[in-house]
């Protein structure tokens, strides 16, 4: 890692997911496998990429109205708010007025993490479900005992997230381990350096129109639309 990246790690507190996305983008050298989520526009401002499918593409597991509202009114505003937080921090530097620095750093961590995780979530879905193959399947069996144990563990972790958050499968290059984590809100309970591979959103906005309080049913059904190809691409990039 370069000193610049170490500096960035220290300066953006409590945002392991930000590090994770940074690590993915850092794979883009010659000869390296790459998987980079598009998080910014040409001007370097955070911007939400087009949804990679129609609103109804995840039916019947996730209804079109939920996808439409989730993408437009939960994901998109996060990118706007992350830009606003960075602009606020720039103004603080210019004016030497750091009276709002704590709130701005918290806002940046929360909103940028939301943008990162939603960008991953959309691409993780619209698949055929089933089970992964290849290296990812072997790594899951090696780490968790079997796909069935992995699935039961991930479902249990995801359904029991306190209030709003995510369940996830991640890979930590430093330890070469796959791991299941819970994430509260968008930025809490990470282990630093973990690259998120599969994100399961359990904010109520992700399922309440169709499932109301039945979070476990929604989480179980998500396994029917996971794109294991997308998860495997992310796994390959994180290991290379
Ligand atoms: Mn969400």
C-alpha cells in the first residue's frame, strides 16, 4: 500500500467498506484482474451508475416498486450527500472552521458507504441463484464447511442485523479468508480491509412493501436471484 492510501485510511474514520472499494479499484494494473464499481462521474464527483436492469427484473423476489424507490430515493441521495459532506470538509479546510468536522466525517462515512454497498448490491442480484462453482465454491466449502453451512450462517447473520444494515460475504486479502459479517447502517461492524463480495440489504426500504416484517422470508428468497458469477468476479479481483 502506498503512503497516500495509508493516509486516506487514517483520515476517513470507521469506513472499512470505503477501504474495500479502494482495494478493488487498486487491482487495475496491467495484467491484473479487475473489478471496479463505478462510483464517480468524469468530474470525480460521486454519482450512481445506471441500474443494470429494469425495475421489474428482480420480480417476484423483489417487486418493481421496491427497486424503483430503493434505487432512486435511497441509493441516489447517498451519492449527493457524500458529495455535500466532502464539500463541507473542503470549506472547513479553507476557512479553518472545524466546528462541524465530527458531523461531516460521520456523514461522509455513512453516505459514501451507502453508495458503495448499494452499487455492489445491484450487481449481486438479477442472477440465477443456485450455488457458485469453481474457486469460489471451493473457498466457501473450505472456510465454512459446506455451501449449506455457509448459506445458513449468512441467512442467520443477515436476518439478525440490529435495525438497519446488511449481511455480507467478504474476502480479506491480508488473511486470505472469506468471512461473513454483519453491518449496521452502512459503515459499522466491518473488519478493516475486508472486500465486500456479496451484500444483502436488510434496511426496511429493501423489502417492506412486499414482505412487511417478514425479513427472514425476504433474505431466504434473495438466494434465488444472487448472481454467483458477479460474486466470483469480485472474489477473483480481490485475490489477484
Ligand atoms: Mn438499501
